[in-house]
């Protein structure tokens, strides 16, 4: 039975679900950008999210939605909405692989923001991860060589928005439940997408409904699967699998959209992956040391 399997094996299964969810979301987003604005796609996504999260809340109890930090939720969701906007906007103009590769700069901005806003130390492995991340980004964008598309900058800004939302999420998890954070995410982002959508509204067609459903459902399933994977296994197991999104989405782009595989993009992503892996391994080596120090400091 699956429950008797090694946790790393189960984590790999959950990450497989996350990878397929992310790929399905990217393809459905690409299909919808041909007919609908980015704001409308985000509005559709939020509507489905409200329904799904509302069903979970109805089952688990509404009391967990109480929060004393509505302002922090608002800041988080403005940043997260900006991240989503940049991601979906990029799907309409640049290759799927480039969108995913630029998105992988999020850990770089997260480390810098954690240093600036939370006072977290920039250790040597973290500095190395940031340096390799920036080097990988420059290799992907190649500024000054005539290959930089404005949509790439939108995705880059989106990655920064995601990083800021992650910092806020870390702060919110000290007081609020994950379901509470997800509930306010879908509820607050609903009007963010609805208001601009009404200015250029286009009613969804029957042909578009399956893609709309896929965008909404996979947005939730991808992050749920990743959360389950991180609960079962170390980051050194989960993160390398997450980076498999890039070659897989490059293959999807090649097969379905005739997108050429850009080796600069793959090489840049490899640099980012190396930096993240170095940082994760350093953090894991420090964890037993922290536990040992804590054990010595605790009264017998």
C-alpha cells in the first residue's frame, strides 16, 4: 500500500502531481490569452478558487477564518496578484520555458527581501545563491543583445511580487491557518481581477470553459501537492523535482506550439538551480547543529 512506502517516494508522487498541475495551468493560460485579457483570466481563476476554498471552509469550520491582520493579508494579496499578472501576461508573448525559467528567480528576491524586511542573515551560501541566480537571469534575458522582450520584464516583476507575497505568507503563518490565508487570497483577489475585466468584458464561450476550469483547479492543486511533498521530504528532494518543470514545459512548448528550445534559457536555469541547491544543503547541515545547541542550552 502507498502509506507503507518511503516518504521520499510519496513526496515524489505528490511532486509529480504538482508538475502536471503547473504544466496544465501554463497550457490553459496560453490558450486563454488568445481570447481574454490577463485580468479576465485572473478573475476566472479567483471565482473557481472561492468556490473550492468555500467548500473546504464549509467542511472544516468557519472559525479558522478569524484574523487580526487584515492589512497583512491585503499587502500579501496585492503582491501575489501582481506576481500572477506578470506570469500570465508572459504566457501570451514569450515561450513557456522562458516564463518558467524567469519565475525561478523568485528564491533570489525572497532571500534579499528576507534580509531587508525580516532581518535574516545573508550567509555565504545565500549570497552565492543570489549571485548564481542573477547570473542565470542575465544569461536568460541577455540584455543588450536584442533578444529582451518586454514581457520578460513583466514576468521578472511578477517573480518579485511572488517573493514579497512569500515573505508576507511567512509572517502570516505565525498567527493564521493556511486555509485562512488561502481564503483571503481568493476573496481579496476576486475584485482585483473583476473591476478591470468589466472595462473590457468578453463572456466565456463553451469552448473556453474547460480551459477556465483547468486554470482554476490546477492553481489550487499545484500548491497543495507541493505542500504535501514538502511535509513528507526534505527540500533537497522536493526542489530538484520542481526544477523539472523547465525541461518538461520546454518539451510541451516544442510539441504543441513549435517553440524552439533555447539552450541559453536552460543554462541560466541550471545556474539558478545550482545556487538554490547549495543554499538548501547548507541550511540542512546547520539544522542538526541548531538542535544540538538547543539541547545543550535546555535545562536538564
